[in-house]
């Protein structure tokens, strides 16, 4: 019996990142990855990014991330969505996000993340 393991498509990998499943993405990050969460200092380098993402996992406990739109080109993937979570006062809150991925083959070279709190 021969078992064939299929690699994930880079689009599926980016969708996992935008849903907050960061560990699934680690093998696909460039060694020189640059992650810009707009308004914050850029995170540069795979090891530094993984460390920051591991910390973020703990802060996201209970958050529900939902991708609502995916746009794909040869060198970029854009994913929009929203995140339902509880704020500091344990009140329901919502954040709308957009992640823009710069792709080289099956590797993520750059991520620009935008987030806007809902005023609803």
C-alpha cells in the first residue's frame, strides 16, 4: 500500500492563519517573513514571528475568527473576515480584519494585517 501525503495549498495555509490556527502555518513562513500588524512595529524573521504568534494564541482564547472573503492572485492572497470575542469587561465585541499575504511559490514572504473594532 502506498500512502501519498498531499501538501496544503498556500491558499488553505493563509486561510488557517486568518482563522487563528497559527501552528499550521509555521512550516510555510519564509525565514525572512515580515508581519505588519498595521499600527504596530513590524515583526521580522521566522523565529520572532512564531514566538509572537504563540503568545497571541494565549490571548485569543475563546475568540471565533470567520473568514468571509478570499481573493487570490499569483503572488498575493487577501482574506477578509471578523472575530467575535469578549473584551476586557467580558462584554461581547467584534473586530473586522483583513490579511494581505505576499506569496512566493508555497512560502509566505509578508503579511499585512488590518483590524477595525466594530462600533455596533
